[in-house]
């Protein structure tokens, strides 16, 4: 794998808002923050899943066999995204008031001047159960994703190539903050400034990824009743994966930690993945099969917990903390993109205006942060051909692995080229005393199809 080192430019500048997580999304809209595509489907795919829809541009980057299906109606076609998708999302663990209680504990750990033994015992009783719960279920993930301008670019021609070419590229990243818990200890022999102790640490993982893909599809069976297309796609991945541990007693607030970690230097590795697909369409029905990352490509995290003696300051502290949690943290982690299958079933009207579909990942895989996912999506939509009446779509998506979260989603298409899609969970968590969805996503995009 090729490696390149880059400086700590502010590629990610996240400001975590404490009031609500949808306020966080609004904040992120004004910051250059990108995240893992597997967690944030591009554009209208957020509502419709990984299915095939000939009227929406981002669908052309799903099943590699899908673009050539346009030859059933047209001899040639061209499509491009002006900025086909820019989106943001978050997910938090099942712990009420996680950030509030965590920062309250940090404050007590940092300000122990003249702390009495009784006070230390009271704080231990107050926070021990919180640490245990937060260690099991507490986390904050930030996602976002952006297609590069003019992507995806689709060229279909029966005469020139007998099928369809699709070029797509995006930049993305994800950040995860978790708590590795250890019990609070009261040390009556310690000086008044350090009577309350803990080895608990914040575990921060950051993944920045760029993708570029080129796919080709062509019809292999065409008759009066049905059409079958096949497709293949090569995907080039370049990623920087970094992680670190910071002792809870010395850590700043979550806001400051996220911003600081995302500006540090990172080592890049690259790899290539292979996707294949088949699509069969008969009358007003569609069946699609897709295999992604069949060759199991992987990207490597920067190693942690090594050569601690040669480091200084905060880097040395983080190194020793990593060694403390060696049984719970992989010191030399790699993100293996295991092969994953996808099945789609669809039904549509003669004009392709109305569509209903189900898409299902056949097996769970890990994302860049180590989260498990396997998506099931049930959706439907109606895309008008009017410049003034918006198209509408709605769906339900659920992660069948990992968090098992279920989302409701909906989207609108304005002026035949502007897409807005939103998804949020039915499960709530208390944030600053108010119930908020545990996870939410929003996508906005502009596209052209000729």
C-alpha cells in the first residue's frame, strides 16, 4: 500500500452543539466536515436505499449494472451532478445526558483543591454507575459526505460503447468519541489536589476517506418481455485513519477534543476495491443483485501504544494510556472492507414516475470506525415531470446489525434538479434535559439528467 504524510490542515472543524443534535447538523452545514459514505448514503439514496431509479442521479452509483438500463428507452444519455450530494449526520449512544455528566465529572477531577474525603466519597458514589453505563453504551459519532462537483458523471451510448460509463468521486470522514471506563478511586493518602482518581479515558477515532470509481455496464439480454444488464466497477480508496486515547482527568471538553484531533497530521494509505452487479427488468418489475468489495480491500490505522519513551508531552501520555487499555483497544488496527451483497426488488409504472422498492444488505460489515451495519430499506416515491410540482418520496430504513436503529426518512425534488432528504430515528435519548432522536441525517444536492 502506498503511504503519504500530510500536515495537520483543518480538514475537519467540528463544533459540537450541546442543545440538540439537530442544532449540531445546522452548525455542521457551515463547516467543511465530511464523513463515511457507508453511514451516509448520497443524495436521495438516504430515502430510497441502494436501489435503482433512472430519474435520480445518485442511484447510478449503486448497482454497477443499473446505468445501461437506460438503453431500453434511449439510445444515448448524459447526466452529471452540479453538487449532487452534501450531507451530515450524527449518532449517539443510549445514555441520557452523556456530554453533560461527562463534563461535570471532568470538572470535578480537575478542580480538587481542598477536596475533603467525604466529598470524594460522595462523588464516587454519584459517578461510578454513570461511568459503567457510559462505558457500555456511551458514544458520539459525527458523519458527513460530499460528492465532488460534476460527479457522478454518466455517459450512455448504444453506438459508441454499447453501454454506459459512470465516473464518481467523493470525499468523506467520520469521527467517533467513546468512553473506556475504569472505576473511580478515593485515595486518602493523596494530596488534597488529587484525592479522586480514575484511569478512564476518551477513545477518539477519525477516518478521512477519498473515493474515485469507474464503472461500465451493458445489456446482455434484450427481448420484448425483459432486459438484463451486467456491470463492473473499480473503486480507488485513499484514507487517513487515526485514533488516540486521552485520560479523562486531563481531557478538555468534547467540543475541544474533537476539533483538536481532527486538525492533527495523519498518514494516508490507499487500496482498490471491486464491485459487480446484475439487474433484471421485466414488464414493471426489477430485481437487482450486487456484490461490493469482492477483493476485501483494506486501509490501515496509525499504530498507537508503541515507543512511548521516545514521545513527549500529550503524545507520550496518550501512548501510555493506550498500553493501559491494550486488552480493549487494537494497537495495530486495519479497516477491512469485507465483501457485502445487496438485493433489490422494485415495481414501477410505465412512465417511471412512481416506484416502490425494497433493498437489503445480505450480510453485516464494519465501517471505518468499527461500527457494524446491514441496511434494510423499504421506500416509495413519485417524481413529477413538472418544474413546479415537487417530487416526493418516503421510506423506512433499519440497521439490522450494530446499533439496530430504525429511521423514518422522506425527501423532495424541486424544479426536477434539487433534492432534499432527511432521516431520523424513532428512538430518543435525553440531551440537556430534552428528548432528541438518537441519530439523524440530512442531504442536499443539485443534479442534471439529459
